[in-house]
C-alpha cells in the first residue's frame, strides 16, 4: 500500500494568502505606489518580522511588525468597524514629539479631566512625517489598561500571568484618518506612535513564505 501511495503522492497545495489577517512570520506584502502614501510605505515590499498581541479587558489585537529596505520599523494592526482598514503605525522619538507638538498641551493628555485638543505645529521640521499627521487630534481613550505580549496569540487566550502591563492613551483626528497612540509602561517607559488608516486595497500583492 505504501509503495503505490508513494507513486501517486501529490504535492501539498500552496498556502493561500489574500488578507492581512492570514499573515505569518516570513510573509511579505507589496504596497501601492500611490503618492497618497508616505515614503515609508509607498511602493514598499515589507516582510513580517514578528507578531505581537495586545490584550485588553474584553478584546485582543494582533500586531504585525513589518520591515522594509529602510531603517524604520513599521507596525500593522487592523481597524475593524463596519469596514476593515489597515492601521499602519510608526514609532517616533521624544525629539519628534517636541518638534510636532506643544509640550504643555501634549502633557495634558495624561490629565483625566482635560478636554485635550492637540494641534500639530505648523512649522515643524519632520518633513518625512507630514503624511502621517492630521491637523487636530482629540483624546478618545484615557489610561486604558492593557498587556503587551511579544507572541502571536490568535485563536487562543494569552496566559494571565505574562505580558508587559501598560496604560493606553489614544487620540484621533477630525476626519478619522490619522491617530496618535501612546503606551506608558510600568517604570515610565513611553512609546508614542503615529497611525495612518488606509484601505485594504493598498496591499497590492501578498507573498506567502510557504
């Protein structure tokens, strides 16, 4: 039986990849070359370097760490409402924050009673970040507790005793195309990211690793 089985053995069909939710480590995507995208993304071929999980009280979110030919680390999550959108994020430095925003106003984000309206400095020098930016942002999340896991926990629950705890502060612009995500971890380490929302169609090609 095994002899005849080997004679008629068929190759395993190639893995189908046509949606970002299916991405695994090693897969690659090619993005649209539209000038609507910032240079960090425009026409880039990006590889999935790792997959992380954000755990909240009633939900969890998958994050894909993407790397292209440049030095920037990019991240992708999916914004799911009535439709699904790509949410690309780019971490920025303290120096970037100082150039982009008034620091006194920025500090009000962390005051619970503040009705923060954050405006981008019109004379900022971060020209390569221009397309990552809206004009005016309003805070919609204050100190939301979460846990960061540097593993892929899709279709399973992360263990309750692992992960890095953080507080999340989230601002979005008036047209809901740009956002600012702030994560404050125990010990005070703070990550600030600019988020750009784009349609799924901006991914032009998928390249599965296998």
